[in-house]
C-alpha cells in the first residue's frame, strides 16, 4: 500500500513483537513502525496532543496487555475523535466469544490468532484494508453508510 505512513504495534511479548516486525518488513511495510509494550504507554501516546492521527495507518493491538487492557485501549481509540477512523487489527490468544464480540462492537473485523503466523497476519491486514475500501466506495457511490460507520475513510 503506497499510502501507509506509520504502523503502531501495541504488544508486550518480545517474541510476538519480533515476529510481527519481521512479517511487516517482509511485506515491505517496515519503514515506519512504532512498538509500544503496554496499555498505559499506548494510551499516553495515542491521546497526546502532539500525536498526529494522519501519520498513523494501522494499529496492531494485543488484547492482553499489562497495566491497561487492550480492550480499554480499543475503547479509547474508538471514542477519541482523532483516532476512531484508524483501522485496528487485534492480536489475541483468546478465543473468548465475549472478547471477540466486544472487539466487533468497537468496529474491529480483523483478528490475528496467536501464535502469530504470516498467513493469518497477511489475511487480517488485507481484510482490514479491503473492508475499509468497500465501505468507502459504498458511502461515496450511494451517500449511505449502511451501518458501516465504524469504518470511516
């Protein structure tokens, strides 16, 4: 994707960080990656007024973070005016229906099951941007979002 500017990885596990970094670099997306290891630091970064939303193209978010949960980070992202449109790909070892339902309620449609594998990462990344592109096309062509307000352009 030629428009990608920065990818944020919010992940506490060093092995998962390294694997995701390696996969992003293999996909040609390794130029502008920031890694944050816990939920509290992620909230501080994302809500800092110096942070410019336009610089962020995607967020990879672990649900099980230390200090502040990934679900709380996701809730903040979706409720913050400058952040709500950023696509989030959730990485989780949880297959709890409650966790996945909460993520869907916050507009997340792409999940990467841990342990991370390139095929699941690539599918989640492609699905996220394809879904956003379709939602944008529908909105532009029809003037209606058909309930897809969680996927703004």
